[in-house]
């Protein structure tokens, strides 16, 4: 074998070895990044102790939810009983809180105040029912008294 061909083969062998070293280095870097990703995923997953603690908290929350449902049912029963007592007592029905404000009904506030006053309601009761200030109710009553009939 000649010296030139031997040099060629040695050079080719060196290039192949350097290329192989570069490939091994790339693969090692890739494996290291995969390993880090796996560690990050494992760190994000709760441990067994965390899972047990979450199960305990879920049980406590479920117990509190059931307790709240029982309280709500009891309150509904009491509200129904109170409504029955009001109906039996023959008390006047009050406007529900969700109803539209009285000034949107189309009837003037002064006539509503006069009507309620004639029905025997106190000024405080009129103010509460019509969602007005007590001074406004008194002023409306004063205006209605001052108005010529």
C-alpha cells in the first residue's frame, strides 16, 4: 500500500471518528433534555402525600356542602311556615324586593303615597314599601293636603 493511500484512509478514519463523536454528543444533549422534561413532569405531579391531603380536603368540602344543603332546606321550611303564618294572620301582602320600583309603574308617586296613607299605613311603612326616603313621603303628604280639592 502506498503512503498516499494510507494517509487517505487515516484521514477518512479521523473524519468518521470526529463525526461519530459529534453525533454521540448531540444524542447525549438530546437525552439530557428529555430527562429534564421528565423530571419537570414528575415535579408537577402531586406526591402521594399531596393526593391523600387533597382527598381529605375533598371529603371535608363534601361534608360542608351537605351541611349547607341541610341548612338551606331548613331555611326553606321555615320560610314556608312563616308565609303560612302571614297568610293565616290575614296580613297585607308586601311588595317583593325583586319587583320594579314604584315610580316605574306609571302611577304618580304622590297618588301612591296618598292611597297608602288612606289605607292606614304609617309614613315609615309607606317609605319602606315605595322605597322612598321618609322626608319624601312627608313632603308628598304635605303637598296633597295643601292641594285644593
